[in-house]
């Protein structure tokens, strides 16, 4: 496989991985529906920056490191699961609080900034994403890729992550989904919190089962 073909295959695989619903999808969709389109896009930007981080460390050989250092992988899973449960608890506690749309609009630049950091930390807290990136790069990238691959892959990874989650944010911030959310905010938030908690618990409970 040529380097160009390998890059195309990696980008396609990463796009398929991003499209699988998980905590990142839930967070982007909820922020887009429950806060604002700007918040959804800011969260998507955080996911894109997180993708650059994972792409860069995958290029540096993360997969090999996690195979060699068992405790590091277990620690990543436990820490990631704990963070997801923390995020879920905040969503659950706020489920009963109604959202005044005029207040959301008046919040200014502070809320999108917070949404960006939520997106970034959610992305970075998921060791499954790190493993996915590492395994894809290990399987498809040539053993000695040309220098241009190291410069081309990080921005391509960003385009995949940010592009997909931007689409999610735009779809879920439209009028119809927003009105549905406002009518059923309490239950939608609690379902989202439950889904994120389940993902976090799954990471923690599966931590001793290393099997990368």
C-alpha cells in the first residue's frame, strides 16, 4: 500500500469511528440542543483538537507503549471512566433546571469557551479513542512513512473529528430538535446522563481486562 493510499484508509477508518455514537456524540448533541449552536460548534472544536492530540501521539507510537505498559492502560481506563461519570453527574443535577433561551443568548462568549473545554476533556478522557487511533495507525500506516505523512495526518484528523461533530451540532441545533428538547429537557438530560454513566462504568469495570 502506498503512503497516499494508507492516509486515505486511515482517514476513512477514523471517520467511521467518529460516527459511532459514544460520549462525544452525546455531549455535542446535548450542548447544541440545550445551549446554542455556538456551544455545539465550540464543543465540536474541542473534539477536533482532541483528535489532533490522539493523532499525534498515535504517530509517536502510543499503541506500542500501551501494549508494553499494562498499568498505564488500566489507569487511563479508570481515569477516563471517572471523568465521564463526573460529567454525567453534572448533567443529571441540572436536569430539573429550565433553560431560558434569552439567557443563553445573553451569556456571550463565556459559555462557548466552557463548551470547548468540555468537548476537549471529554475527548481526551476516553482511552477507547486512544486505542482506536493507535490500532488504526499501527495497522495501516507504513512502517517507515515519508516525512510528509507526519505533517499531513494531524490536520486531516482534525478535519474528520471537527467536520463530523460540526455536522452533528448543526443538525441538533435546528429549531425542531431544540423545541423537542425544551419540552422534555428533564428526561432527555437524565437519559443522556445515564448513557454517559454507563459508558464510564463500562470503562472502569473493564479496566482489569487489559486485552488491547
